[in-house]
C-alpha cells in the first residue's frame, strides 16, 4: 500500500520522450512564436532609434529599439498582421530592458484594447498575460513601447513573442470547486487539509526541512509549446510552485518562488517547453519553515499544450475468455460484449474448424462494466486442445481446454516472495540474471554509505511523531535502535510493515497447512526443493522457509524491555520521506525509521508466530519454541495495551499508514492461532467470549484490517476440539453461500459485488475465492469449486477490459505494476514484475485515486471494471503487494490441486481411535477399509499431524516412517491386498510432543483421499 507522492528533485535538462497515456490534438497560434533569428519577423517600429529609417534592429536574436524621446509611450515596436480567435488567449514574450515597459494589444483601433499593462523589467522579464476576447479580432495590433524611462535614454529588446489561443487547461479542478478531485496533498497537520468555498487550505507543520516535506500536486500530460502558469495564494511561509519531471532526472519545466505574504496574491508566469516534458508533475511545495503556518490556494491554472482526447483503453475482441484456459471437467464460461438483445450464434473453433456451437444467452447490462453482455456456456466440451470462440463477428484470444498452467502458477506466485526480500542478495543463479540484485538495506545509518540500511534503525523523529500521534498515549520516539534487516518489501516501495506482512505470512503458512487438511491437496507439491530459494534442500518445506524470512523480521520489530510499550511490536519501518521511481533497494538514500508500536502489529505477530510454531515444530524444534514464546509474550503485551492504534496521519511521509482502530478481529485471530497451537483453555475461553465468535461476518471477506474470516477458516479446517467448532464451520459455509450467490449473479462470473471495486479489488476476489475454496474443502460441494474456477476466469481475462491481471498468464497481461525496481517502463535495463505477479485491479473509489488514473478519467466517469490502467505510476489500480500475491498463492495452489476438476472418488475409509493415553504417549488403532469396487494391490496410508506429534518405534502391522509432520504406513505382505469391502487394522504408540495433540482428520491411501469415520 505504499505509493504516494512528491519526490525530491533538482532542476535538470529534460530528456527522453513523454510516456503517452492518450492521443492529442495540437492547438494553433494567432501570432506564431517569433524569435528574430532570421530577421524582424514582420514587426515594424516608429519613433525608435538604432535601425534604418526609424525601424527596430536585430541584435543577438532579439528585436531591439532605442528610445528617441522622453516619455514611455514615445516610440514603439509593433505587429498588426495577425488575428486573435475568440475565447481565452495568452500573450507571451521576453523583454530585455530596465524600468517599466508598456505593452498594448488591441483591435484595429487603439480604443479597443485587450491588454494594457506596464511591465516592470529589471534586466529581463518573462511575460505571460492571459486575456479573453468575445469575438474574433481581425486584424489585431501588438505594440511594445520603447520610450525613455525616468532615468533617461534606453534600449528595449523583445524575443520569443507569441499571441496564441490559451489552449487547454491542463490542471484538473484548479478552482477546487470539486473538492480535492485530481489533487493529492500530504505532509500537512493531520485533519487540516480541506476545501471550503472553493479554496484549498491546510496547516503546514513547524520544523519541516525541505520544500517537498509538505505539498499538494497533480500529474499532467504535456507536449512542447508555450504555457501560462498562474495561481492565487495566501501564504505566510515559502511556496515553491513547480512543474517538474516526476522521477528520472527530475527535470524542472519552470517554477515560481512565491509565498511569505499572508494576503491573497496573484502569481503568473510563462513557460516554454522546447521538447515534450517527461512525466510532468505540477505541485506546490510548502515545507522548509521552522514555524507553523496556513497555506491557501485557488485558481491554479496551466494553460496551453494540447487537448487530451477521452481515454479509451484497447480491449481487443468482444468475446471475453479466460486467456490461459479451462479445466477439462470444470465450468467453461465466456462473456460476449454486444449491442444485440437477442441470442446470437457462437462457435468453438480448433484448427480452423468448428467443434461445438450454440446460441448465446442475453444477460442485459452488467452494472460494474456498463456493457450489454451475453453469456456463452461450452462446459460440455472436454477434449483437450487449443481453441478460440467466435460470436457476433468477433473471435476471442486463444485458450486451452485441459490447461495445466495452474501447476506453474502455484510456484510463480510463491516465488514472488524471494524477489521481494530485503536484506539479502537476490541470486541470479536461482532466479536468472534479469532479477538478480544486490542486497538492500543492510547497512547502518552511521556507515556513511548512500543506503542508510536497517541494521541500526532509530525511531521516528520527534517532530514527525508529535505531528501524527495525538491520542492519549502520544509518542516522542525512543532512545534505542533495532536491527531489523530482513523481511519483505511490502509493495512498490521499500517499506516493511508488520500488519500487511502479517496477513501475507499467515496466507503462506495457510497455503502449506492446507496440504495437511484438504482432501484434494497434493501433499508433496509444497515440500522441500519446490521453490526458487537459497534455503532449498534443507529438509524444510520451502514455503515455510520463505515465511520464516518474514517471521524473523517481525520478531525483530519488538520493543525491548525497559522501554515504553515494551513487548509490543513496531507498526512499520520505512524511509523518512518518499523516494522516486526507479530506485533499487541498495541505492535508497533515505534515513529509515521505526514507527510507533501498535496493538494491531503486536497481534499480527502473536497470530503468525503461533501458527508458525505448530508448522515448524516437526522441522525445527528450537525455532518453534522461539515462535511460541514470542506469540505468548506479544499476546500478553497486547492485552496490556489493547488500544494503541496506528493513525491514518502516519501515512503521508514515506510509507502507508495501515491504520486500524478496531482490533477485536486481530485479538480473535491471535487467540484462535494460540488455541490451535496449544489447546489451552485460556485461549478457548477468549474465543468463546468474543463478540466476533458468533458474528456472521465471513461473507464480508477479509483483508489486513479485517481478519475474523481468516481466523474462522483455520478454526474450521485445522484439527481441534474447540467447543464452538461446528458453529464456526457453519459460519464459513454460510458465508461461502452468500459469496456463491453473488458470483452466480455476476455476468462476468467473479465473486465480488458490484460495489466491491475498491483499492486492491483483485485481492478481494482472491480472498473470496479462499473462502469458497475452503467451503469446497469442507463439503466437497462442486458449486463452491466452480465459483473459485470462474472467478479465476475473471482475473485471467474474462472481464470488461479483456485483460489478465496476472503477469505473463494470458495474451494481454499486466506488465507495469507500480514498483521501484521492477521498473522497466521507466528504465529498460530493469525488469518487469516477475511471472505470477497480480495487479491490484480496478478501483472505482475516486477518493483514493492516484494522479495517473485521475488524469485518464478527469470526470471520474469510468464504470468500475474500467477504472484500471497498466501504468507504473498508477499505484491505486496497478500496485503489487505481498498480501495480494499471498492470496494468489493460496488460490493458485488450490487450483493446481483441483486438477482438471474431475469428480473425486474416495476409495477408502479410515477410522483413527486413541484407546488410551498417558503423559508421554497414547495408544492408537487405525482401521482401513477398501470402499471401492476395485481390488487394492499394495497400499500406503499417509497423513500429517497438525503439530509435533510423532509415531514411536512401537508400531505394528505396517512399515512405518515419518518425515516432519508426515506419517507413512505401508501394508505388509500379509495385509497389503484389500478386496472391495475388506478392512485391515494397524496401530502404534504415539508421542504427543509439547503442543496441542489433536488427532489428524484427513488421510490418503495411495494418494487418494479417504473418508474419515
């Protein structure tokens, strides 16, 4: 969620070409720009000296005249061979002189004046005078007077003279009549940025250092030409009004030094861009004063350039399909965009021949897309191959039936996390040279290197802390530093966040934990040596190795003993101030700071550490114990300070806020994970006493700020003896039923309501798929599975934009997500995001828009599904984050396990009975029954313990082995054959370990799931 806003810069020459987001139409000039390099340009004079016959003369590319008489108006330089078009216009020129120079612009007679000003010139003046005429002026006359000033004879020269239609207003909502639409403001005192009566005002905090520490800005799209920049301001402090390149060389395209006048003042200047400006941003930077002051702004205008045509994204063929493909036995749905209201024929084509056909089903107008659509159902086709769909004169992109792409997507989505690691070199031998990079943020601020690093990080400076923490707790920073090297970069920036990293870690852990509990899971798919990691081959499942990288970082964020908020967890660490794009982690020059601890961050660590403790227990007993101790201590710390919230104000200076003032769901989640890991009554009692426990909230989905559904999914699926577990399972299924109804009512087949297209809408779809997939795991009802599959169709191209939001999966995919190092769009030497990176997706919440999407839709008129652009500067629609790819990892793994969606037949039944137990052991008997119609010649029974239980050497009637959590029992020669209906029994003495010893609930016989009796 890190993304914002104004970058530090210095003036530099403009280079490269404008990254065009839309087509444009040039405006015309009435008096073309005249620079006098080749003569007088049609200008004449009277009463001037220095030239022949009283005419002006050219000197060094300027047109000059010497005064010949007393009085400002005694002699002049003029032109009357041009016209002025009705409407807004602008007169621009450069005047070289000393003293006042009158300028007049009139019609055929001097009585009809449109401009009459005396320009005070001290050597050189850049003049830009906007004016309006009601009707065409033909001919028009311009005169620059050159008479003597009060101090005697002089020379007046002019250059770069033009009279042009003012052209296009490039500023969106410069009058603030539409609130802050089009603008982004940051760095002001919390709650003071406001628009009242069409005027923007905000309080600039005391003690800011740089102009860009507080600003209001918007991005523009400009071409070479003349511009008139003007605004009204009331500013007791300094104002730097600037148009500059955003990123790259930070080239300045003109600025005005304003302010220090606590009264309304009009500012005007002219800019001339000799080449197309690159990524121009207009802003008002107001930092740098020691005192607090009020800044007000109105009538911001940047006139000139070109008219930007309404943005219309290219959407390709009107037949919208999953561009990757469909499962052999799964649903196969497509959507046709058409004006037709009656059914139209469709054909499924392979190798030029139609293999199936039918008629579309008119569905009416899809509210989220604003399109009239028809449905196409070709689910009856099961033959593997490559196909296209043809309907209404359009042919879809190619797709497969019988695709196995989800097997690779499972790994690509998870491999994203190694590339997101901080504090470690990304090894080209592991990921390829394209993605190799040096370790970022490994140094100390005291090392004197450009990259300040995370080795010895101080707390937030006192001035910033005082400005954002205004609750009863307050905070003035701290007197300690922490080594917080490691963890994942959260999104497109270099920030690291415990809250967002927490849900991402939980979903990676949950993706692995599902292999223990879901009948359809492929137990070996997420084992050791399955991902591209340096730890691969260490006999620990790779996905756990990846989760450990973040867990260790989050543990390092704890407040040390003896300090304020001891035992709690710092909310985040990031740069003190925003940085630009592109920027490799190793080159980040900003000082890093720890931000105030929060109850939410503390509970995120408690929950994930508890979950990690049970999953790591079979592989690393010491790390498991460390995790559990951390989970307990942070739980206690959160109980001691249950209302220390992260404020929204702490999201304007170098990182996002992840603000959350309701942590009842985080408490419930942490208690759930601690109960599942320990089985202790304290945590069960907390769950049962929480209002969250009985709330029907699963259909609301989940995200980093609302985690109840995530907790309930684990309570429903991980073996445990919670007294309310059956009720929790019912809640999960009921929530899935609501999401299923939503999905089945959507013309494009996604599990998201029409009003759900907000920031990160694709992650909302994915997390709803997690709920639906869990319901399938719990019930085996294929309706839930089909909803997961069809929602994946939406993400992979069956949508209004005909766009796959997962990089490299489909014909047209997201490639330019917001990132400082996956920044190929800005620097061809850098890579695009890796395959399997999911973009945030359409965002119709206009108040959260970035300037790029605001510029494309200045009237905020995009239908929800259209509010997206694959541009690196559109962080509000095209960001990448760890918590979005973690959701994709879970869903992609579920899809891979779902295979070709064939009906799962459970050929066996298993009963697992503990006949007696004692402190260090228990006696277990297992019955295995062949419930199929086929003879089983040799069998292997497998299961995974939820935590740290193990099978002792006292085991009988099978050949036993255990690898981590996974147990295998192979039949002997005398009991290895099971006829249909035949049973056999085996047994062992189990050793319970130190964690909860709930019995396993899912078993597989020869890789096939068994029912449990």
